């Protein structure tokens, strides 16, 4: 990695603001590989990572009139790419097909989220995720997972059918899996982002 030259990069941004395509190409060449490495680490798809990289630099070009006010070019570029990566993950959470592909790619490239975070972090995220659910869903899930009650025992206590209790638990587990995948990745992105800028 080359030495970071703040003054030189600020000059490049000023040139880009004036429509200098050569300066823009220089910044693109300077950052494209670093930005790509950052993105692919979290989206686990080369094609999607390349698209996010292209979109990042397209955004920089589109907003070039604001570039003379940027004090730290590197921070600015990584902030854009971090936000676009967040957006991708949020879209993945809403789109079952994208999320399934993201999970499949992650399983190939890593040992899973459970091994990337320690127990306390996972427990904190699970509790935060549960807090977004209705009181009844929280109660049923806790009775099943924390109190060790059977579906039949829970059904008797909450006044629902055994099959309904089972469906609630399946729904909660599915939701928590999505919640953990997205939020664990976001925590990792933030930590990696801070490291990059340190």
C-alpha cells in the first residue's frame, strides 16, 4: 500500500470537481482494489462487489462539485462505500433470494457467523433482535429455548394450538437468523472500516 498523501489527494479532488477526467481516473486506480477488497469481504460476491465499487465512483463523479470541501479524501471514499455496502445488506435482508445467495457464499468462504463473534456479542444481538418482536413471540421463544418447555407445554400456557406454537418458533428462528446475519456483518464492517482509517 502506498503512503497516504493527504495534500496530493485533496488536489486531485479539486481537479475532479473541475471536471478533470484524468484526475478522476487516477483516484479510481488508486482506490479501486482497496475498495473492492473491502466490499467483497462482506458481500461475498465478486460481481456484486464490482457493482458496488462502480457505483461508489459513479457517486463521487456525480457529486464532484462538493469535493473541494472534503478534508480527508480517503475517509470520504470509504464512507461512501461503507454506506453502499450497508444498503446492499439491507436489501439482502428484504430479498429472500439475495439473502440465500449471500448465506451460501458466506458458508463457502467462512466458518459461519457463530465462529466470527464471541458468545456475549451473539447473546446481545439475539436479545436486541427479540426486542423487535411482539411480546407473545418473545414469550414463546424464551419458554422454548430458555425454559426448555415442549411445544405442547407452551401451547397450554399461552392458549394457542401446538402447531401454532411450532410455527411461531420457526418464524422467530428465521427472523433471528436474518437479523444476526445482517447485524453481525454491520459490526464487522464498522470494525474493519475503523481499522482501515486508523
